[in-house]
C-alpha cells in the first residue's frame, strides 16, 4: 500500500508561536492518520500572509501559491478551525475562498484539480457551533471537488457559554478522541481506494 | 403600561404528556417576561395536528389556523426548539413554513401582518447546535416581518457529544438563566416601544 | 460490474398527485445514474405518514420503517428537497431526524448501518437557498455515516425574489443538467468502489 | 427628530479602487436611509488593514480601532457583503469576530456597548447564498447586542450558477430595490424609537 499524504491547515486567528486548540486537534488527526499509512504536516495559515481573493495567485507577496502547492500534493486535506460566534474562523473562510479558484483548474487528465482528494474537518471552540462549522466547510470543499468520507469530522466544545479551551480541557478519549480515530480510518481507507481507482476523466 | 401578550411555541418532536426540555426553557422565558408586564401561554406544537404547507390554512383538519390566531394576538413570539443533528427540529421548520404565508398577509393599515411583533428564540440540546438554530430561526422570522430585540436568544447545550437533557442538567442561573433574563428585558422593552410607536404604514 | 441501487427521497411539502419540482430533479438524477449501472426508485415522503421522532420505529402506523428498509437496501441515497425560506423543507428535516437513529444501529460486521452508502443532494427553489440546504443535508448525513462523492449536489434556483418553479423554468442543460451528470458519475463511481472495497469493521 | 448616523461596512474581498457590487448595494441602502433623517458613510473594510482577532485592538498597525470608533458613533450598522461559496466573505467574518469583543464592553450606563444600535444586512452575489449570509450575520450581530428591525435585509443574486454581477445586472426596482426601501424605513423607525427610549440599564 502506497503511503499517502495529508495536509492540515490550522485556521486559528492567532499566529504561530501562540498555542492553538485547533492546531492541537489537527495534530491529533495527523497522528491518527499515521496509523493508516498516511504521513503529512501542519501549516498554521495565519503565519503565511495569505491574501483575500478567489484566484490561485493574488500576486505581490501572496502566501497562498506556496500553500496551494502542498494542497495539490496532498491526498487528504484536513481543515482544523476554531469556532467564533458559532461559525468558522475568518481564516478558514479565506482558505475556502482561495480554494474556490480550483473550480476552474483541471489536472493532466482534464479532471477538476481537487477530484480524488479527501477532505475532513476538525473543529474546536469554548462552546457551541461545531456542527454548523462542519456543514459550511463540507459544502464548500465538496463543491470544489473534495470527497467526504463517512464520519468525516471530529470536534470538541464545552457546555453552553463555557470558557475553557480544548488545549486546557484534558484528554477526551471517549468523545472527540474516538471521532478522531473513526475519521482517520475512513479518510485513509477512502484515500487509498481513490488512489487505486480514481474518478474517471469525463 | 399596557400588559402585552407572548406566545411560546414549543417545537419538541414529542407530544404533550412527555416532558420536554425545550418547553421547559420556553416556560422559563414566559416567567421572565411576566416581570415586564407580559403575560402569555405555551403551546406544544406537536399536539396540534399542524399540516405541512406554506399557506395560512391547509384545510381538512389542519391545526394551524387556531395556532395562527394566537400568533396574530401576540406581541412577542417565542420559538422554543430542541436541536437535532445541530439543526432546528422539523416541527420548528414546519412552523416557520406556515409563517411564510404571512408575507402575503397585511393588517388593517396595509402593513405586513407580522410587523410590530417581536420574536425571540430558546434552544436546548444535549450538545452543540444552538447558534445555528438561532441563526435560521431569526432569518426566517425576520424575513416575514418580526423584529429581533438585542440579545434575543437563550440556549443550553452540554459538552460535545454529551447525552444529558436540559431538564435533567440542574439550574443554570449564571449562563442560560442570565440570558433568559436579558432576553425578557429587551423583548418586553421593544414590544412596549412598538406598541406605543408602531412601524408606519407605507 | 454489479448493478447498484439508488433511492430518491422526494421531500416536497405536497402529497403525491401534485407535481413537484424537487421530485422532478430527483428523477433526473435517477435517470443520470442509470447510465452508470445504478437503478432505483423515487419515494414521495409526504405520502408515507412518517412520524416525527428520532427512532427507527415510532410505532402506531408510522410509515418510516417501510422507507427505512429501502434506505438499507440502497447503495446511493438521494435527498431531493425544495427550499423554503432559504432552508430545507420540514419534510427533509423529518427524514434526517429519523436517520439520526442509525447512529445506534450496526450492520452484520459491527459497522454503523449507513457506512458504505453514498449520499447526494438535489435542491430546487424559486430563489436563493441551495448552498445552505446542501450544507445542512451533507453535515447530517455524513454524521450518520454516509460518504459524499466529489461534486455531490445539483440545484436550481431563479433570480433573487423570483417566483418561477423549476418544473416550469424549461431545461437547464448547461447549469443544473451538467451538475446532475457530474453528480451521477462521481456517486456511481464511488458506490461501485465501496461495494468492492468497503470500509473495514473496526 | 434628531438626525441619526449609519455606517456601511463594505466587505468585498477587493480593495478600494475596484468597483464592488456589495459596496454599490451598501450605498443604495445609505441613500434610502437619507429619506428617513439618517446620514452616514461607507467604509471599504479591505482597505483598512484590519487584523484577525477577537479584541477591540490587536495592536501594531491594526486598522480596527479607527473603524470601531465609527461603529460606536453610529445608530445603524449596515453590513454589505458579497457571497462566496454560498457564505459571507471572509472580510465580513473578520468584522464579526472583531465585534465579538463588544460582549465585554459596556457604555457609560453599564449597558453592553452595542445595545441601542440597529443592524441591517445587504448581500449580493452572482448566484445563490443570500439567505444563509443574512442568517449568519444576524445571529452574530444580535448576539453582541444589535437589534434587527422588521425585514432587515436586502439582497440580489442571479439564477443558479449565474455569472453576472449586481453592478452589471441593471436596476432591480421591484425586487432588491423594494427591499432596500422597506429596510430603510424599518431601520430608521426603530433607530429613532431606541434613540428616544433606549433599553434600560440593568
């Protein structure tokens, strides 16, 4: 079985040196994927000077083209985002907007550039909002060609109006942790299946 | 100050004799409104044989016209709904669809029938989904003419993937309870203001 | 290649004899799937006396168990729903709530009952709302175990505040029609792949 | 009657000199408000070097504090946003996140800083997504204290999968234009009412 690649885009509003709960969940997903012949890396998007836009390259110091190369090289894309006001972070939205450009891109066989890639989502917040974040990210990524494996999300949030962060909440092996394992198993299985037997060119 | 009327529509999937967490939150909102010269009642929608549709009367035993009379008589509408799969209950959606008919109805001054009414939302679930439910209900009700007062929602959910119901979770005076009080104060204030000084006819 | 089965659940608010735009789109999806060794049928959900609830059988004349048998027998589930107020129909929401019960069900190998099934979505409305409907349906169905193929949706809506129905709008081969073909190709490919190589039991 | 102030935040992904359809709709809303004793201005957010974050001041060249001063001085906030992938722009989301900080701020009477302000929304896109954008913006702004007047939104989108921009689509007096007038009338009426009779301090 070929080793596949995953890319985790950590969509915290904060830059790199600060601890991020969403990046932590993203790393846990990457670790779980390693049990299924998938290796990869985590990128903190807020560090990369990504410009607002809906093209593959907004020019003039835009950090997206370098990130895009890694997306193109990946078999599995993991969006790891915090919840703000019950919604995905603006950094996650910026990433989705940049991926919107892929609707006009095709691979060497004429298939849309994101076909045959798997997408999964990890979401954390102090409180409420994960299901809606998952819904928005799935809809946007599927629209540009990503495939969503069974049980393709994992999340943690505290009780309503809570203030504790995931990174300080202690291990959650029976809830979020179990979802991470399920997600890694289905994502890796489906990525390997599509690697062997990709969607046909039209 | 005139006493105003509130109507709570409890949108549990369960019929009446069974305990409902969403109805409990609806009653707490009604109790809090009583401190601001607002009286009212709670209706369990699942008991009323409401038909699917988007008209004011779907005929043939439809229970909506009787509920609609109470909506028309109310100054404040409270939608109290459970969360299922991170989304409002189908019963709540059925209510919103029936209210869609009001876009074509006008009052005696030619104003849309729901103008000058206030809407607020109470949401409960074992876990995650409240913000999205609030978003959908606000958007739909505002579209048909309801006004949303500052801080017009109250909710409770447990930690991610939790299984405890609001009715069994014990009192939440510092979180959900505080929101109920805030919501009652703003809803009553705005309802009294619109009663004195309604939106003008066009 | 084995012939696979698709089930279209038409989620119009209207009962059977009345023409339904969402059912029309559902039938177009079924026709497109026939080009890829998939056969199936359309069920108008509003005709089936489905009860509100979140169990596999709500008893007492509940029409869901019969529909559920067909879901269990299908390889591809197509949710075809109208838009009301920018949101999925309450009938569609009722279907999602009934499918929520499948989180507690497993197949003969101990896998969740909906694993190895594909879900796609068809959405129609006079105007605006399709993306959000797709988001909510994907999130709910993926949560209970369905896999979403690349480009797994097709929709039609008119210009903002329009009043024309899809069934009266004339053919849309370059927009909605093209999406139907793409969706059928990816759904069938992935269903055949999962039939040969299902997600493993844990 | 006192003249009130409106602030339009144009949330295009594009910087200033480029024409923006969302800014055009924002200006139309401002013009309609002028008929009701409300004056104001339009800010193109993408020109202002706003930093990602959830505080009132992220330091180090952050453009938000200057924008925030204008929000604090306004009686009516207009969020004018494009639709990307059926969702609000990342620039709009960035604005909402910055306003999240206001939950911890109070005015001189101890009331939350955004109480007694009105919020309305203008949305444009080539196609589908307006209702969902409205839902998300209303929920976020109401949560931090804004009041939503009856019919508090206006939008334009083309037919499904369309490619025409609002600025090129020609006048829409009977649909979007009528909504702009309704919105201006209710927003101004409610802003004047709250100016005379604000929510009480707790």
